[in-house]
C-alpha cells in the first residue's frame, strides 16, 4: 500500500474515534503505538483482549495511586485519598446536597453516607437542612476542613508528580484526550444505573451498536 494512503487511512480511523483530537495528538499516538514496552506489562494474568488489558492497567494504576496517596496524606488528618476527594468536591460545590456529593465522587449511598458522617464527626464538614427540600441534607466545609484541604493539596500534588514523573507532558495530554469521553459518558449514566442488573446496563450501553454490527 502507498505510504501516503496508509497514513490517510490511519488518520481517518483515529479521527473517527477521537474527533476532538488534533494532528499533534495523532502524531503522538503513532509514536507511542510503536514504542517498545520495557519490563513486565502488568502483574498477574495479562488479559488477552485489548479492552481488558487497558482496564487492568488503569485499575492497577488507580490502586497504586491510592496506596501512595494514603502514605502522602499521613499527618494531614485525612486517612486516604477518597476523603480528600470528597472534601475537595464539597469545597468546590459550596453547599451541595449529600446525594450530589456522592454522585460526583462515584459513591454508593451507604458507604458514601458513612464517609460523610465520619468527616462531619471529625469537624471537617458541617451539615444543615435543605431549605427547598426538607427531605434532603446539605453539607459545607468548615474552617478546619479548609485548612486540611490546603495542607493535603501539597502532598497530593507531590504524589501525582511522583506517579507520572517519567511520562512526558504530551503523553499525559494524549491519554487525557483519549480517555476523557469514556469518563464523561459513564459518569453521566452511572446514577441512572443504580438498581439495574449488569445485563440491563450492557444492553442499554452497547445493545444498539451490536445490533448495527449484526445487520
């Protein structure tokens, strides 16, 4: 195949999957795709399907980030990364309803409510009634919570730099561009999936696409 034609075909395929990406993103994608991987790819079983392998890499990085971030938060008053994320979400939202905090942080109601209660009991947040909806409760950051966020941010930023110190910025930006649509897509749907079975969700998410492929 003519190299120019091959390049155009590759660009067409990339643009279809990532319409918001730039030509620079495409060039970085080609370079990264051909880059050799040094060392063992992942621990344990290596999935044979691309989807599984990508998700396993993302999952292992998330676990490693959680581990090191927990170490980084020692002495800040927070026990782990999820507490920091929840406090930061409340600070940014101002005075959100509890359910909005849980949805934004991807928490189930029971476990998320327990964490909110622990943060309240330790003085990081306060709780008050929703004036418009008496059935709802709202939360707000306290002065102690603000100080704790400010102190913890330094540790979390250092941990983020450490985790990705050997990845060039252009690679990081490419990863963001490639993954952001998936995150946006499922974050928006997640609250509506509560109470449904996996196969109901699967049919909703990919059913129409599978039917088109089978036609």
